């Protein structure tokens, strides 16, 4: 009888050796990758609230988060992903509705389909600087997200990637983006500001972002890295009112701003770009403002049919910064980023003296006059050097 018991124990031990067990550490569960020299996170036992994924465990690197690894972990509120992890699997956090914060390491290059689908409590996420691909539906129904920055490393954004992110108001698109899938911003009805950094804004690009139309889009900023706006790129953006265009732009395609019926202002920091036909077809009243020293604007006006005017520095005429503050008088200056404004002061409108020189690093600067108490009245004017 004792012999049979020993034999049974031996067989059980041999059987366990044949099974490749999941590794458990600090409630995270792991399995080996295909080569057996690294780990993949497969899940988490219990009811976690905060998860910090280690870069290494048991002497091996953690390189991936498996498909559905944290699916339905509704108590999860915070996740930190280390630099060693290269990809986040399909549905990895679907739908962790309690998740509010994700810190993503620089090693992540792929965010899988539906990775954060339905994470309705997610208020902010920093997409890792190494990410090259955001797969379809990756952040769909993350309806507490207010802003998204797609880093310069990203080349493609999948279809429906940010569908029904209903609180989203601002999006920054990095310089390497080549394609944005159809309906990437479907039902993002509060999206009001888009900043574009990619070299080419593709033909009819914004028509495909949502079937509903970007119904609250009022402002577009086109960064210096953009050189071309394709045919029909912003066609039908009927709520768009103003566009700021960087110094890299050389061409605007035909019908690019067709039927942007509320468009009133375009601000160019470049020289006049070449333009296709009917660029502003359906635009009722708009003015293209240009910086001193830039050229080609007479031909631009003739080819587009819209007015052009010199873009000059301005004083913001409203806001808490205007007027007397504690021991100072001042106001905000507004002009193109990188421009220099000289503020002159005078007591009689005849004799002017420079008071302050400001370089506008971000398009605005605050001016205050330290001598304002020494004069019964004082006038100010703005000029370029």
C-alpha cells in the first residue's frame, strides 16, 4: 500500500512537470512567450484597483500584455505600463469602466484593437512616444476623455479608434501620421479644436472622420511641419470659423475648404501657398491674414476670391489680465508664435519710447508697465522691431 502511494506521488509530480504553469507574482499572472525567454502578462487575480506592471520578473523581461488580460476588471482604477512592454493586446482592458488613469511606457509600439474599448471612466491617457499604430476601436466609448495627443511616432490610426468619445474637445495629430481610418472620430460631437502636424493632409480627409460631421469643430491649427493640404481636405466643416497655418505650407488643393460656411479667418505664417480651383467654394466671407514681409498675396486673393489683410499684433481687449492688477498695469499681447513685439509708450501721442520687447513663444505674452504710476496718463502702441 505504501509502495502504491509513492508511485501515485511520482506520477503526479511527472504530470505537473509536463504542464507549463502561469507564473504568479504580486497577483499578476504571466506566461512565457513563444521562445520562452520573456513573459507576457495574462491577467490579475482578485479585485485590483492599482496595477503596476514590472519591467522584469523572475529574471525575465515582461514584453507584452495578452489579449483580454484585464477584461472586465471593473475595480481597476490605475495602470502603469513599463518601457519593456511593446504591445497591448486585443481587448486588454475592455471594458474596465472604473479605469481613470493609464501611464504608458515608451516601448509600446502597438495599441491593439479594442484595447481600451468601453473604458468610460478614463479621463486622461498619455500615448507612449514609441507607439506607431493605434488599431481600430482602441479607445472607442472612452466617453470621459477630453483631449488626445497622437504622438509623432504614430503612422496610422484605425477606423472607429475614438468612436463615441463624447467629451473629447481637443485632438493633436502628430507629424508622422499617414492615415486616419474611416469614422475615427464618429460621434465625437464636442470636438472643437484639432491641431495637425502631419506633412500631408490627405484628400477628403475630414469627410471620412465621421458620418455625422464634426458639428462643433471651430478651430484648426496646422503646424509648421505641414506642407500640403489635399483636395477637399476640410470640405463640409460647416462650423469651422478660424484656421492657423504654419510656415511649412506650400500648397492647398482644390475644394479644400468647400462649404466651410462659417469660416471667417485664416492666419498664415507662411508666404502665400499655391492653390487649386474653388478652394473656398461656398465660403461666404473670410479673410486671409498674412505676416509682414511675406509675399504672393495679391495672386492668392485673385485666385481664391477671398480678401487678404496684413496680420498685425493685437492687445487682447478683454479678460482678467487687462488693466490694473496688484501694483501693476498690463495686458496680454497676441500675434503669431515666434514673432517679436515692441511695446512703445507715450504721454502725448507724439513722442514714443520703447518700454518692453516680447518674443511670443506660444502666440501670447503678458506686458506690464512698471512705470505706470509715474504718469497721469499713458498711451501704448505695438510694432514689430
